[in-house]
């Protein structure tokens, strides 16, 4: 009887071992599916975050374009006034020294106002695409050339007028090209 009991007990042990292996396999499958689900959740969260970041970047670009357009309109008005005064000064040679100095100081003040936000604009345009950035850079370079005229005693009206005309033309060409896109 002892052998029969031993054989029966061995069969039970083998079945128990098989059940344990099946449980281990099932536990491993469950853990793998849980890990796969967690990975999918993480991937989905990252995709949502990327999408939100893209929308935020697009909204920032639109806002930057609107702010730049407002700044450029303000600069264009100032540039137009500077250009007009410089053109008058370039045509008239017989102005009294006091009048000439007062007008040049006004022009220098206007140039200072125009050039005041160049560094801020340069920071803003870094968020734009390359073509738009290049167009704005050319405009800012023209305004910086104009900003070099700040000394009343060494003010060359003709060179300043040329710089103002050049900045105005660069602005017009670049903005027209930007608006077409």
C-alpha cells in the first residue's frame, strides 16, 4: 500500500506543480499586460502634452505676429516723420542754427523712439520661421543703421535721410513678402 500511496501522492504533486506553473504563467501574463497598458497610458499622455505644446507654440506665433505688426506700424509712422523732416532739412540750406538744431534734436528723439524696441523685437522673432525671421532681421539692421545718427554736432542729414529711406524700403519689401505667405 505504501507504494500505491506514494504513486498517488506523486501524481498529486505533479498536478500541483503543473497548477503552480500555470498560475505563474498567468501571473506573468497579467503583469506583462499591466506593463503594456501602463506604457500605452504614458505614451498617450506624452502625445497629449506634445499636441498641447504645438497648439501653444502656434498661438504664440500668432500673438507675436500681431504684436510685431503693431510695433512695425508705430515704427513706420515714426520713420515717415523722420524721413519727412530729414528731406526738408536736406533741401534747405538757409535755416538758422537754432532751428536746425531743434529739428535735428527732434529727429534724434524720433530715431531713439523707433530704435527703442529693437532688442525686444529681435527676441520675439526667434519664435518665427526662418523666412520671416530673415525679413525682420533685414528690417532691424536698417533701423540699427538709422539709430547710429544720435549726435547733433556730427549729424549728416544726407546720410541719415538715405538710411531712413533704405529702412523704409526694406520694411515695405519685406512686409509685402511676409504678407503674401
